[in-house]
C-alpha cells in the first residue's frame, strides 16, 4: 500500500509539472504572438505615409520569423534557455511596443499601431515575469552553496553583458528608426516665409518653409524646421534666401524616421531639384548649412552632386560603425564602443530596411568642386572628433574651426564670430565676394 501511494504521488507531481509546463508554453507563445502582431501592424498593415510594404520587408519579416521560431522552439528547450528566450524577447517587446506611444502619445494621443504596440508591451512584460518565474522554479538546489552562488553570479554577469551589448543597442536602434520630432506649427525665420512641399529624390513628400533671397543666393539649412531657425535668421539678415524643411519621417513629411541620418541625402537631392526649378533662385548660388546629422548628409550630398556650391557642416560625427572605426585602437574602451556601434548599426539596418551609408571620410574625398567648411565642438557628440580626419580627406577648398562649446552650439557660444565666419564663407562661395 505504501509503494502504491508513493507511485500515485509521483504521478500527481509529474502531472502537475506537465500542466504547469503547458500553461507556461501557452503564455509564452501568446506573448510572442502579440509582439509579432505589432511588428506586422507597424511594418505592413499601417506603414508610415509615403511608404509601402516593400519598404519594410526586412524590418517586418525577420523579427516575425524570430518570434515564430521562438514559439516553435520554446517547449523543446531546457528551463534555463526558455527563461532567457522569454526575458530577451520580452524586453525587446516592451521597447518595440511602447516607444512610439510614449513619444507621441502625450502630445498627439494614441493612434495607428499604438494600440497593438501597447498590447505588445504588456505581452513583453508578461514574458519577462514568466522568464523570471521559470528561472526561480528551475534553480538547482542539489549543489553546495558556494557552487550555486558562483554559478548564479556568473549567469548574472553574462546577463548584464548581453543586456548592455545586445539589448541596449538594439533598443536604441528601434527608437532611432521609429520616433522623430513632432510638427512645428510656426516659425521665426526673420522674414515672411511661404509653406512649400517637394519630393525627395526617392519620391517621398517633404514639407518646409522658404524665404526668398535678396542677394540672389539661397542656403538649405538642415535638418528640420525647429532647431535650425536661429541659423536661418542669421542668414536672412544678410539677404540670403533659406529653405528649411522637415526631414523624412519628421513633422508632416512622409517616410520613416532615422535619427542617424541614413537616407537624408535623398531629401537634400530633392531639395536641390526643387530650388533649381524655382524662378526666384539662381541655380549656381545654392549652398547648405547642416547641423549634426544634417552636416553629415550635406557632406554626402556634396559627394553625389556638384549642385551645392558651398557647404558648412557643423557637428558631423559618425553615422555607423564605419565612421566610428576611424582612429580606433585596441584599448578596452574603443573595442567596447565599436562593439556597441556595430550592434546598433546592424539593428538600424534591420529596422530601417536600409544598409549603412558609406564612410564619410571616403565620401569627403570624393567631393569634386564644393568648398567645405567644417565646424566642430570640443565637447561634441559621438564621432565629432573625426572632423580633422574629414578635413584632411577633402581635396577641395576647405577650412576648419574648433569651438570650445557643446554639440552644434557654435552660434550660441560665439554668436558674433560664428556669424562672421559662416557668412563670409557663403559670401565667397555663393556670391564670389
């Protein structure tokens, strides 16, 4: 009788474990499914204006394939691997599901794929809790206490490294390709401006403001209609026409956002074509003043066309691992930074369905005729210290200025000198003074 009772107890314990595993699997698969639903909604069902399914094939199909593979493999994995899978994809689901709702929701309200996004964020949270619960239930208690604690400490270190080198840069990459500045309702450009719209080189519709020139020359001040207004007013005071516009995915412009500036040369090529088609713009007197990613995009555009007759690039840095590798050593800090940038670049390529742009050093070396003015700060953003390298690579008339300030704050830090230097540069390159 005692033996039979023990066998029944064993069967009950086994049944409980099987039942718990089935519930765990159902919860995990449902969580993966809700995250996949948001990915499909974001990329295929409700894409950004001006984009189509073809623009998001990699961004949609690859994450969904990973989630489907996770759902299929989950019940076949050991508890530890199941927990790692649930926590990893759960954290990514929280980021992917909440970033747009958190960024746009307070000002514009929830709309579009925000609702499936919030569902994915909740599913991600459930997956994280499920993974933590699985780890707790599956922890080994038969080893000695020192061995248990040593093993757990090692796993904790590995988890921190994975979060820092993989999840963190992937989360940044997703944010970089899904959020941008909101609409700028009005501006102060120092003169009356007219709202304008034009097509980027790849067909996206971009919205901006235009001030007519008084001296015959026009400068594209880029990127955006908000952060460029002080620089636009500076040029308008000296008779220059200015064009400011929302980059792709920003404000009311069509397209997907990209905070790293990938594809912004397409915006600028469209802006140049638009300006050269206006009767009040002299085609051979068009220049560009770019801030941060705007400076990087103008340098790339100058390598692609001779339509720009002068470029001021302030705060150009790195856009991907290609520029970040410039001047890197074998030190721990440099290797760590390059690893982070590599994962972030790969994530940005995935979520934007676009390969990283060419190295700026190589691009600057291909500029054939456009004079270049490099401005960079002593306390700049990532890669801004590369400006002397870009300067050395240029084979056209060039100048460089290092300002003791922070990223793109040259005008506010040294207003009089900044205005004199920049206006003198455009006077010489666009007006021939």
